[in-house]
């Protein structure tokens, strides 16, 4: 079982797509382990996007990520990090496959609906960045979709 971080970006909140996007992860069979709305600060954004700090669009991304609050979620399941990245699709919404979240809802590189952790190492760091231990919950789902570990 893995846990991964998803951020519903300001473009998602502004466009009224919160329910639609959460529903995609839910219907896939991932289990929600934590969720909250927060306003991202420049400090946390500089840390979160540190791998892009030399890029010309660094400040632009930080500005776009703080125009309104975001929703941070932790999704859990077998191979959850890979599964969520697959559901999100390619970074550039114009290249993302139809059927993926970005492919269905984004025409932009920057305003691409969600952030999703890209590896187990990043997921662990990112979940610690956005959640305290007591904000993530272990519980059993009746349908056990997220726990198909043996197939
Ligand atoms: N981004 C951008 N222009 C680019 C590349 C990335 O505005 O040329 C933004 C975009 O919002 C992306 C985020 O920076 O989601 C982080 O980029 P990364 O390469 O980590 O892509 P991701 O993992 O989000 O697909």
C-alpha cells in the first residue's frame, strides 16, 4: 500500500471542478486518507517547487498557486503513486491523453488541474510538508478496492 499527495490547484477551485476531480480518484478505487483546504505561502511553494527554481516560469507558478486556497489530499492504495500519476496525465494539458484529468480538463501547461507526487521518496516528503500525522487516517473501506495487493 502506498500513500500519495494530490493538490487540487487554484484553477480547479476557480473552475468549480473540485467534486469532479475528487470523484475520479474515488471511483478509481483509491482511499482518501486526508484532505484539507489551505492557502499556500511563498515559503512552502519555494520548497515544493525547488526543483524548478532555475526555470523562467518559477515565480509565475508560485503566483498561480496562491491566487486562492488549494485542496491538498492524501490518496492511498496499491501502487497509488503510479496510479494517480496515470490518472493525472502528462504535464501539458494539450498533450495529455483524453480520459486523463489533464487531458479532459486542461488546455495549459501551468494550469493543469492537479499536482501529484512522482515517486515514493517525493510522496513521503510532500505528505510531511502538507499534513501532520494526526491529519492522515487509517480505516477500512467496505469494498476494499484500494487494497487489492495480491493481484
Ligand atoms: N510548469 C509550467 N511550465 C513548464 C513546466 C511545468 O508552468 O514548462 C508547471 C506546471 O504547473 C507543472 C508544475 O510546474 O505541473 C511542476 O512541473 P513538473 O515538471 O514537476 O510537472 P508535474 O510533475 O506537475 O507533471
